[in-house]
C-alpha cells in the first residue's frame, strides 16, 4: 500500500455546528425526510411542496445514525443551484459532498464507511479537478459514440431475451443488466465477472436501510427484528467481496494498464502521489454505484411514467423525435439521485437565511425539479415541456455528473428499441422501491406485452 492522501482521516475530525443564527421560518413539519419508508412510494413530492411553500430553507432533525446536529433542507431550484455553483463557500470536502450522515464507525461496515468518503465526489479545488480529469477521456463524445454501437447491440439482445416471455420483471431482465454492461465496457471488467456487479448493487441499495435499522434497534433496545442477522451477514460478505474484487482488479491494472477507466483510476495521482488503497476503494465504490444505479432506476422510472400517462406514451410512440425531450422530462420527474450534501465554510446567507460556518446543507434534487418557479405545472409529466432540460438531477457546477453523456446515450438506445418493439406494454403489478432517501431505488417493475417469437 502506498502512503499518501486519505480524506476519511481528516473528515472524521471535522465538527459540524448547530445553526448559528435564528431560523427564518418557525414551521415544524410532521413528516420527516429521515423516514426511509416515505421513499418507498416514489419521491415524496407533496412533502417537498409543503417544505418549499412553508420553509424553503428548513432546519431538519438529524438522521438516527447521525452524531452531528441536523441539516438545512433546500427545496428551491434557485437555492440548490446557488449552493452547487459556489464550491468555495459550500464545500464537498470538509464533511463530504454526498453523505447526509457520517454515522459512527462502529455502526458501519468498516470498508464501506471509509470508501463512501475517499473519492472525488468529496474533494474540492485542484485535487478534485485533477482526479476528474483522469476520468474525462471515457466520457468524451468520440468515446461515447463508439460505445453507443455496442450498447445498441446489447439492448437488442436483452430485448430478444424477453420478447417470447410476454411478461417480466424489467429491473431484473433489462434495467439492471444494461448499465452493468455499459459500465463494464468503460471500466474494462471481463465478461465472466459482470454478473457479480448486479448482486453487489442490489445489496448496496439496501445499505442505508441496514445501517438505520441497526441503530434504531440499538437505541430502542430491540434484539429480535428485521433486518434478520443472516441478511446482515450476507450483506457484509457481499460488500467484502465487492471490495476484494475492486482491489484485485485495480492493482492488476496498475501493473498492466490497458485502455480503460480502471487503468486510468489505478494510475491516477493526487498531489503527485499514487492513490492510496483507501482512495482506490472509494473510487471503485463511486464509479460502480454512480454508473449503475442511476441509469438503472431511470430506465424503470420512465416505464412507470409512460404507463401512468397513456396520452404521453401514445404521443411518443407516434413521434420518436420527441425522445430526447422525453428523456429529459423523465430524468426531471424520476430524479434518481435524491440528494447531495455540502458544508458551509464561512458566514453566509441562502435566500435570506443566515448560516454560520460548518453547517450541513442538503440539496433535494427531486424538490428542485418540481419547483413551480421554474417548471410550469411541475407535477405533470409532459414530454413536450420546453425547459425540461433545466432539471438539476445531474447536479450543476464542478461536480456535475461526469457520466451524463453515457446515461443519456443508454436511455435513448433503450427507449428507442423498447417502444418500437413493445408499444403495447403495460405494468402488470405493483412496483417495489427500496427504503432509501439517497437513491430512488426501483427493485421490481413487472410488465406485460404481446409475446413475440
Ligand atoms: C440518469 C443517470 C444519472 C444521474 C441522474 C446522475 C446524477 C449525479 C449527481 C446528482 C451527481 C453529483 C453532483 C453534485 O454533487 O453536484 C453525480 C456525480 C457523478 N456521476 Fe452521475 N448520474 C447519472 C449517471 C452516471 C453514470 C452513467 C456515470 C458513470 C458511468 C456517473 C458517474 C458520476 C461520477 C463519477 C460523479 C462524480 C463527479 C464529480 O465529483 O466530479 N453518473 N451524478
């Protein structure tokens, strides 16, 4: 292992403050964004509206896993944009750019705990730009165009497999398979190993639920309840397996680099030094999770939106040229990444609310994307909406999603072929969404259609 920069060691010593100034709004909501069940019926858009209308900068109680004080909730598009565009005031590095709670080390899988911190999403300034630059060649237009040819063939094969069945769980058969394929091509993961990523992803989507439930049980002195201990053991062994695999393949690519993103990560440098094992683990986790889960849930989420809005479905099938706008509108409505986090570094103000240094701020993208100040009739799914590309689902500013072109390309290939082959599709049962307030994790999407040989 190389010596060098380990962000998680610093972050753990950083203290988050209680609000330094009085709250502008005295509104007290009954519901809580910490209630993971709230997210199992889709995003709580009515609650976002309630907060936006009554207290657009709302100070929220901490998560049960959180030793820090609570967090400011931003629900307005303009405020979320402002914070994202001012990284010198609102840091991603001081206490991470993604974690609503750091939890405590003893309550987390040790590897998972550090590696949710040691990656570029949680860096500011030059260190962030340097690491982001190493990833760039694999997201440029020329590279993505070449990749599109392979993705198009893969979509065809996946749809060939479901065609004779007449029904399937789309998540299992397609939504989770396509992003794994695409990401594995970018990363340089051998074909024989790709299915492992599918299982790891399913467990990672439940990580937050496991952590929160375990803490609740400790706090409440409960000894026998869900999640069942065997499930937790399985979760831990899956996470171990995922990190062991990442370590093995990254070290292999460090020794024998190839033309792929894992080789670029393995040989990247921070401040002139090779990435530490902690940063290799973290970068592995970030790319596997960010590159998979988001696109997977947008594929499934779009299917539900079309099912629930038959007029829009017909319009799209008659006018495939509307596909790019349909994709923007789908991403706006689904907002697969539910929030990100920043920390104030100095005395500042957001929309009239004074904020002191080292306070926690959470950006609720799903709320920004339904802000009526920007989107007319925001709860309506409208594939002709003129400004649907103004959504913030990919973030904005220095940390804007690096994978955006790859995500858009996959969504286009999937919907183009799927709607041409299965225009009669319908949902054939209830969808299932994991209890998670970080990613909108659709785990089941039953559909039926006329079987084709
Ligand atoms: C619909 C699909 C996707 C959505 C909605 C999405 C959303 C996001 C969001 C909200 C951020 C953080 C922005 C911020 O903190 O300001 C992000 C960052 C990131 N995403 Fe995505 N993402 C998607 C697909 C992908 C894909 C396919 C990949 C890779 C193949 C990817 C890789 C990344 C990486 C590496 C970062 C970190 C960028 C940085 O810190 O500079 N994402 N994404």
